[in-house]
DNA sequence: GGTGCATCCTTACC
DNA sequence: ACAGGTAAGGATGCACC
C-alpha cells in the first residue's frame, strides 16, 4: 500500500539479531502510523596512504573472516566495499564494512587493529542518527511511503497487534513529497502533589489540556459541594494513576508536554505507579517510560511512540539568553511569551486546605497545563525549524544543548561533502583538552565616563560565524604548513595557517547565517516577542558554532580555529574603530562586534554612506550594519576609581526607549529598590539631559528608607544557589540564607533562587559580616537602614551622579544639611 | 583588631 | 560536561601589622 507520512519520533528494536527502525508519525488523514524499516549498517576503516591494491584485497579478505561470538549469536562482517572518501578534507581510501547489528560495530572496530588501517570511524553516531542519514527520512518532512501493511501479522514477533496505532507498515520504498500543513495532536499535563521529592507524598490531581478540546482535572480529593466544571473524581491515588494511563492511551497524542516534567512530573508518576504496582504502560507498544541520565544530574523521560517534551529544557537552550524573565519559572515564562500567568494560589499541604480552597487548587492545576500547551504552540515553529535544520527528532533537539545541535547539523550534512564522520573524543582526550590554556578572547574598549548626546552604533552581523566563513577556519582546513593563498594568523605564542580551499564546516555555517538573516528580516517587518526569540535562536546556533570549536567535547574540536577567530575579530574591530575616528566621529565604546560613537554633528545620512564605504572593503561575508541611532548615552566609572567601566552603559533612542546594559538595574542579585531607583535615575537623566530631577527623587527615596517606609518586598535580595551547600569554600550571605531554609525545612536545592533580606542586629552585637544579619523573608525583623543605604542604594547611583560631579555619599550619609540645606 | 589584597562567587555582555 | 572568553563587583578569607 501507499500513504503519505510525516515522521515525528524514532526508535529501534532488534529482531533475530537485526536492527529495525521504528518510526512514528502521521499521514494526512491524521492516522497514527508506525513504520518499520531497516538500513545498511556499517563503519569505515580508513586506510593509510598508498597501499597497493593487492594488499587492500588481502586486508578485505582478512576482515571478511571476522566473527565475534556474542551472548546468544555470532556477529560477523557481512560485506566490504572500497570507497574513495574524504576525511577532514583529505582524500582517503576507506573500507565500508557492513554488519548485521549496529551494536556490533564497536566490537568489529576493536578487531580492526591492523597496521594498514589508520582510523576507524562512523560507529558512534547512534542508530537513529545513522538511520536518518542512510534513508534520508528526516523528521517533520512529508514523504510518500510504499510498503506492506502488517495486520495481525506474525512478522517481527507480532509487533503490529501490540501497537497502539492505526497502521503499521513494513517499508519498501520512501520518496519525497512537497510540504503540507501539519498540526500534531498535543497534550499538556501537570501534576499536583503533597511533596516535591520524588517518591514521597501522593499525587493529588493531574490536569490534561489538549489542542483538540480536552481540558480536564482528575482528582481523588473530593471537595464537598456541587460539581465543578472540568473536574472528574476517582476513588483513590491508584485509580488516579490508572486514569492517567487510560487517558493517555485513549487520546494517544503525538506530543505529551510538560514543564520541568523530565525532572518532576514523569518520574513522580513512575515512582507512585511502582508504589501501587500499577504498570505505567503508556508507550505505544505497552512499554513504560524509560529514564536516562543526561548530564548535570538531569534526567530525560522517554515514552515510546509519544514524544515527551519538557519545555523548560528547550527554553533554556533556545531562548533564555534573550529573555527578560529572571527565572525560567512557568509563571515568568508564560508572562513573557503568553501575556498570561499562573492562577494565584498558595500551595500548602493538602491536609491543611480548607473546603473552599480545593476549587482554586483545581483551577490552578488546570491552568498550568493551559499555559504549558500555550507555550508549546508558540514554540512549535521553532521546534520544527530546529528539527529540520539539525535533522534530529524533536525529542532530541528539544533537550540537546547548542553544541550538540551544531554537531547534529554537521553530522547530517557530511555526505554532501563525501566526508567520513569524525569520532567523539575519548575520556582521556577530553581530560587533555580541558587542561588547555584559555585562548585570548574579544576586544573591549575602555570608555571615557560621561553623558553623551547623539550617538551612532554599528555592529558586525553574526561576527564569529562571518569570520569563520570568510577566513575558512576549521579543523579540516587547519594546515601544517603554508600553501598557495593560505591564511596565516598570529596567536600569542604560535602561528596557525588555514587553507583557502573551502572546508565543509565553514560552508555549512554559511547556510545557518542565511537562515538567520531571513528570520531577522521577518522580525523587522512585523516584530513580536516570539519572532525576536526565533531570530535569536538561529543567531545562537550560528554563534555556538564558534564556541563549538573551542568546546572540549566536540568531534570537530579546533581551538586553533577559535583562537584565530578571536584574533581576527580583534584586528577588524580595532581597524574599524580607527576608521570611524578618522572619519571625524569619536568612538565612545566597543565590545566584541559593536562600536558606539559620538556623531560629532555628522548627519545620519552621512553616517549611512560612510557605513557603505566600510562595507565595500570588508572581505568575504563580513558585514557591518547600523544597530541604531541614539539621542543620549551614559557611561560611568568602575566602582573602584577613575577608569571607565566596561560592559555597563545606558542609551536612550529617539522614541525614548531605554537600552540598559550591565547596570545593577539589570542584575537580579540586587534588591528591587536599588534596581528601581537606579532605573528611574538613568531614565530621568537620559530623558532630560541633566541630573536635577533625579537628584530630588533620590533624596525622597533616602528619606523614605530612613523612616522605614519601604516595604520588605522591595528589599529582598535574590541569589541563585549554584552548588550544594557543602561545596562552598566561602560562606556568603546567600549560603547562610540557604542554610536557614534547610533548618526551617523549606525545600531548597542547587539551582534555586535564595531570597533574604539584611536585618538590624541587637544593639551592642559586634559584627562586620553581612551574613550575620541575613534573615529569610518570613523571619520578623527590621531592615538594616545602614546596609541598604550604603551597600544597595549608594553603590547603585554613586557613579551615575559622579558624572555630574555630585557626591552622593554626602547626601546619603547625612553631611547633606551642610551642602544642600533642606531635607 | 583593623587593613588590604587575594579569592570566591554570581551575574552580566557579546 | 554538554558552546567560548571578558568583565564588574560584593563578600569573605587570610596574611600581616
């Protein structure tokens, strides 16, 4: 039979010693389909140079005989082909050695220790990646599938009758078809429990919200009174878990989506199901979720046939750097992307809940799933986009970090360059790489503090990638010695040389840049938060390719290329700065790829002409563009003294929109009051061009603070606990706060934000340390006026007023009457 | 017991 | 361990007087 098909999720199984791919997807009639397919399994043995043909034949014969006895079968080499390939840009002769089972490739590779074999490659990609490369059945694209429908067939051990699908097809042929619209069936879920530690407490309720009309809470905790809409009751926790299983089976979604569900919801469900001896058999063939460790102490939960997505992970890698939110809590993220928030409800242990609270609890639970679904729908275009670009299933790309994504992109595009894939570094190699000395990074210009009028700002588009592409920097283009037209780059204590002949890495990077350009254009035409994030996600991917080469875990690790890129970046930015100054502008500041300069009475038109002139001289795809024109900008000194602070400035554009970088205002570890005061001061100064109004405002705030009119909420300091308490060498205030939380049995762990305030201590107590004055928000106490004046407000505004030669310290500390009269 | 520099630590910028 | 380096700045740690 024939059907169209869009692949969503990939897995594989063994049958009689052979591997089969199992691909779950849909057709345009919205049937859920499982494909069963096989593909050639092989690895590469790269031969040393200049080996005689007869010798090669003898090697082939020798390898052909390899047999390895395994537990219940014997694996052997099926056939061998000789190919002319490319490895790291060099022409090589390589043996393509075919085997029965992907898992055997490692064993076969270890049997290939023959002197004529230089390298063994291509056995560490993972079956799914290998399959996608071989069969070119890439995720989220449409295909025409021809094959045999398995219907109560005995093939593959009767697999089809066990599968919860509409069709199971044994593939005969795959062909491409044009793209069609596709809307997956998406189900968001959320659990409410009495404990947050997995295995402790009980599941009180769960909510399910789908994109096809399901919107329900299931609970065994009855609230007395009349029936509540959307809420269904069951007998007890066991029946609740059974209901979860039956609902998932019935709805049979393509995507089951949670928020932090890898770390909480799914493992919690599993633990409670085990407790009740209930099978959590929601997988397509009746399997239970499988959990894998995924570095950073993280866990991933995989459900076969249903793509389980933990949105938090995708947000972290794809958007977080760009977002305004200071934490990635569902509440803040929903506010930013959906302009919606969690329902207000104070979570407490179910035994202390009052009758009337339950209704709110249900609504709270339901709304979490509503938000999760909403976020998924917003992110869907990017999940698809990433999946198509990286050619890996959504399950992986939603969890992988940027380096893995860069690598996936490379691996899946090697064939176009006839390249054999490089292997992953070994543990020893990783250890060595981590020992490496840091290479010198980008250039940062030391600004002269002051308030400037009329500012222009240029920046290089995709600076790192454009350098890598334009100068052809990569592992495969790194040369031992000079050749015709090669590029020589001077580093600190050595010289590195790169070939002129385009390498596969720079060429692929060029394609990402083009994609990003397109998104940026769309964003400019009609801006919204999501488009902004999308454009940024591709920028991150492009930028990560630079970081990727310097990353110790990379297959195509090449610190020489990274170091060359930064060296070239420093040359170009410095050269551009001097050209800008020579033209009659005055550079105020520059960081890595951007330059802010005083317009010095030149017009915007003139400036754009000048920009064109610079661009005409830039090599390759390098490009300088106008970031914006600003009406005013402020740079301050460092806290310590006279020099201008880097990475700290505030700009205002012609529409009075602020752009603040580095100041305490944008740092989440400063109290709200200090941040707001600084923000207001900056705003007034940039809007008015002088400090008069903001000085009055400051005095008012100081007065309020001194007379204890400031609410505690505004004085809370939030700091992230980055490691476990015992690992801290230095006991800082936030560590003390975390210790207090432990004592009070408030849950706190690595990664959480710790909140505290600085309180007065009993008079007479001698103490210089801030940590001795730490109190948790729930602890009664008076805020420490001196601390907040001298260590929060003063440092936040001192350098700003310094620009106008005003000594804020005097105003704040009380010598003020002598200088300013009133107050 | 105070001073001042080194170190730890978090967060930001690009 | 899960992209890189550069930088500010608070608080503690500790040698030293």
